[in-house]
C-alpha cells in the first residue's frame, strides 16, 4: 500500500481516484496485515469506519465538502469516544465504554475524519517507551525489536507504518514529540489550552496537551486547524481566534531568528543526532534564517521539577479510580477499605503506582513546600529563561531526544535513564509553549527527530519552519524498510 499524506488523500478523493470506502478498506487491510506484530491498536472499529466512509462518499457526491472528509485516522486511547472502549492503556479501564466523545474527537468527526480505532499507549500516558501499556508494547515499524517511544507510541506507529493517515496524541512531557522522533513522523504539541482537554483522560492537568501526529507539517496544519479552538467546557481553554495554519506555511523564512540552546548540545546527546541537527541548521541558514546561540540556564532542573509536579497532579487525578463508580473492581471485597486497596492495587500497573506514591509524598504535610512548592518555583524560573530567549529569537531549535529508539526492555529496570529520554521535551510542557518534532535524518537505520519550540500561540511559525525544511528534505517521506 502506498503511503499517503492527508493532502494527497484529499486531492485523490476530490478527483475520484478512489472512494472513501475504498481508501478506508485499504487501511483496514493494512492494519489486519501488520498490527498483529506492531500492536499499534488497542481497539479497532472497522464496521463503524466503513459505515462512516459510505456517508462521506454520499456527501461528496452531493458536492458537500468538509476539511477532512474521508481521511482515516486513529485516536490515542486516552480520548473518550462515545460508545467505544476507552482504556487509557490500563487494566483499570479495560472495559470502560465512554458515554460521550471528547471535544477533539467530536471536532475531527464533524470535519469528516473517519476513526479506524484507538491507538496503544503507556498506561494513563505515563511512560516514554509504550512498555507500560496493559495491552503490551507497540513496536517500532523501523525495527520491531525497538520501542516506538511513548506515551503516544501506538499513534506514532500507526502513522509511520501506514495504518492510518494521521493520529491524535497527547503530550504531558514529550509524549507526542518523542514517539514522533523515534518513528520518523511529524508531531506538534500546541500551546497549552490551544486544544480542548475536555473528554481526555487526565494525567497531569497543568501539563497535558493534545495535538496531531502526521507524516508532514502540511498535514499537521490541517489537523490542527480542526482541533484548535476555544471550548467553554474546558476552563483552561484559550479564548483566542484560530489562524489559518496553512495560509503562512509557504512563507519564506528569510530573516527568521533561530536560537540554539547550548544546554541541549552537551553530554548525553548521541553524536549522530548532533551531526544531523547541525546539518539541519546549515540547511535553514541557506534559506535565509539567522542562527544565534542562547542559554537556558535553569533547564537542567526541568526533569526533577517535572517528576515532582506531574506525579503530584496524577495522584490527585487518579484518586477517582476507586472501584466504586466505574473502572476495575476487585472480586468479593471484605469491606470498603479492602475494595479501595485491592481495586487500585490490581487495576494499576507498576509505573502508575510508583508515580501515585511519589505524588502523594510530594503533596503530603511537611513535604509540600520542600518538593512541590520548590518545583513550581523552578517552573517559573524556566519560563523566565524562555521569555528572555524569545526577546532575541523567534524559534528555538535542537534535538527531540538524546538517542534514537532503544531496544525493548533495555531501560525498564533503569527509571532514571528512562526519564532522561524526556530531557529536551519536558520544558515546553512546564512552561506551556508550543513545540514540534520533525524528521531530520537517520542513525543506523533509525529516525532522528529535530525539535522546534516557539513562543505562545506561534504554532503557525513552527509549521512554517517545519514545512520549509521538509520542502528541501525527504526524511519525512521515507517509510520503514526504505532506509538501511
């Protein structure tokens, strides 16, 4: 099956090269052929997808057009979808059927997108490798012995392997950008509040942000156009106009000021990744961008601050899973205390329990100021560093991850090493800035990602830079098996 972009699909559907039903069936056939190995999907919804494709074909025959009419996509299994199982990758919600759809899911459905199923993920979005999923890890299509990244690993795998045209993801500390980097696709985490969080199962409420995962920046612009916007149901949603992200994507980047954070190019960065980023910098310079070194001195504290704040918020958000109202319930509890204890012990995986315990400790009396309070102060200092940098540059550029995808099981017993996979990504979540990862090369046959970070609500600028880079390169068009 030919890998197709959203732009190509929409053109083909307009030209009647194939119908939406034929396209949807093509993706279904690919999923059935490949997903037994890749494990990208937790739940497949093929019957409903084909029925929706028939509806779209009828609309098209009448001349009605929607922005994503007939485009097959997948949703990370953290987005509630009415009448469809929504598990968050956990035994706790293994049989939960969502009674409503999240705002983002509804917006994409209303735009004509067709949902093929729900993508695999780390349990409650807690992880950097997709190995924490109750349903087993998704596997990187470039090398099935390696991790795809997390927590949106299933979404990244589905897009990279050609099992859907695009997918949704969520990013709490890099969970869109990191798997996008490791699977060789484009992923963007917009400004905090740019996309509604309503109906998305919460991990850390001040950090979580949904975004699109696609093959190209141009496709990401189309997806973001649909997903972005104010939602009165979400108190953290930004009430600001949504620009036409495609309108400026072809603008010249001549005179654009790009900043290189020197702290992102120190020890721990793979040499091949460093060389790929340097090559990308040279390319952008040749297109007229100016390069400036900047310093973000407090980013070295981002990982410890993040791993206090995120677990603290998670411990509060996951308190609702008590075996009483919904979700997993233990068998034959002796009393209420036993119901709570065993339901949560049996329903949550090890990493989720670890983070709940850390979060409860950080919020406990006598430790709140020393840990959670201090982490929030560091968060503010990191924001100050970014705001100072953006006085002299328009975009920050650097690696997305310190290494390419590593072997399954390689870091499961080394949590510190696992957490350090997010070293370049957590800062934009702590500060709420938009950031994207785009393919920038390969190392030993595995994709390398380049990260772009912008000021608030500058998604159009990030997409413009990404698209201009992709006009000059073909890393984003490569498919697994094409690179040795």
